[in-house]
C-alpha cells in the first residue's frame, strides 16, 4: 500500500497556480480510433486466491450498463463521493457506478473491470456493472507490492523486496505458477512518496508489454519494460546513482499503440520494441503526462521557475512543438476521454487565491469550464502517468 500513499502525496504536493498564457491548440479528432485491447469481458479471474475470502462486500453499486469500448473514468466528485463516469456520449456523461465516499487506489483494467485494494496485501477484481468480486492476495511472507493485472486477466505482476540482497524482485503469477522475471537494485522500503512519483506499473492496451517504474528515491529510480516475461528495456542505476534529473520518471503508454513515453535527462523519450529508446521531445521535462483515448494528443505539466506549472498539448504524431493551454497556471492534467482534459488551477503559496480549482478544457472549442470532478482516480482507455 506504500505506493498508493505515494500518489496521495503527489496530489497534495501539487495542488495550487498564476499568470495567464495560452495559444491556439493542436487539431482535434473527429471520431475515436479503435482501441486495441484484449477482451476480458468473459474472463474469470482466479489467480492468487486468499485462504479465506472476506464475507463482506465492497459497497459498490452500479445502475446502468457499460459498453466494453466506452471511455470511462473513476473520479471523486464534489462532496467526496467516488463514482465511475461513462463518457460514451461526451456531451452527456452519466454516472454508471458508485464506490461510496472517497476511495483511493482504485485502478481500471478496462471499462468493465476495476481493481480495489483492501489492505494486508488483499485486493479484489470487480466485474462491472454486475459487481462480481474476485478476491486475491499477494504472498504474506514477503514485503509485497501489487503492480498490475494484464488486460486478459491472466497475469498478476507484483514486487517483493529482498532486503538482504538489496533488490526488488519482479514476479509474474499466472495459472502455471509464479516466476521471478527480473531484479532491480535498491528496494523501495517505506518512503511515502514525493512530487516526482507516478504510477509504478502499467500494461500496454494489448497486454503485450508491461512497464515497471521502481521509485525508491529519485536518483535510484529504475525503469523496466517486459515483453511477456522477457526484459525488453532496462534503465537502472546498477553501478552508481543517477545524477540529478537523469533518472527515468513519469512513464505512460500510448492509448492506441505499443509506445511508451517517459522522462529522462530533461528530455522526453519514447520506446517501442522495434525502435528502442528515441529522444522524442528534446529539452522538455514533463510532469503528469496523459494521452487522450483516441491516441491523438498528449498533455502534460511543466514546472516553471516560480515552481508553479503550466499545461501544454501536443499532437501525436507531432505536427509542431507543444502549445501551452489553459487560462493561467494549471497542473495535474488527465484526459477523461478523447475531447475533455481535466486539470487544476494553481496560485502562489500553498493555497493562493483562485488556486486548486478543478477545470475541464474542451479540445473542440478550446473552452475552459469549472468541473464537478474534484480529482480523477483512474481513466480508461485514456492513459495517465498518475491516474
């Protein structure tokens, strides 16, 4: 659960904003592109069952159907209620499920499956909207951290800290058993997190690749990409710590391809199995990147000299350099669907006047409006380094 606390710290450290700046943004998409994914709508999740499944439910209720390809987002609304919003009709999104009062750590596998943490290495995969619960538990004899579940529900990725060997062991558990597929130096220990922390793992939409971003402290970060159970990319401080800013950070998959984007050496890199690492945006050091559900846009925050952030938008593939959007300082961007980008305003000081206001930027007309969403929790098929 240490990593979920880290995400809370990220949100608390980057809450508040300042001077206006905007320009005309990149193109908008006319219709959503198909999302390549492995259908898990009929899969039965039965990996790592606990010795005694809990007899209680999770308090989740759903009131309507959810399309397998619908853009969805689990969000916290004003007042603290956590819900799943369905953006099949972007102009009229609906609440499909309620998770009760504020809940952190929920992770969407797809539009119809969510992972729910429940303490003591205990988790549930929940089928939506039926609210069928499949409990699973990581081995309790080791310092274990949940990483991700593959889109076909056939693999659980998790991490165990081997303190004696000073390594983090990466496990893949399938129906054939458990396998340690890689080791990373410098186990994460018990730190609570920092402003440069983001998701520690994520499968690509096809499930072919998995990234693991191990974040003990910034100059000891490691980034690993697995193709199946084989290491396809490894960036790790095996011989000495990274110099300041050289460490990998803020990794995010494309929502429509097997392309991983990440920050390193004050540049943005992308990686595919065919090309390997490529310098994608030289001289750009992003925070909180997010990619729209149609894969046509990436938005991200950039920390300015006053320690506040601005948000920029870039076409994929790039037609020009990133263009700043938003009517002032903005931070924590997250695409809710192909057209709507959520972010918060920032102002000087911990909570400056006008800061910390949730907003939605509409790519179709470049407008910015107040949002009923206080904070995203998880988005799909849009992708995000933090949500």
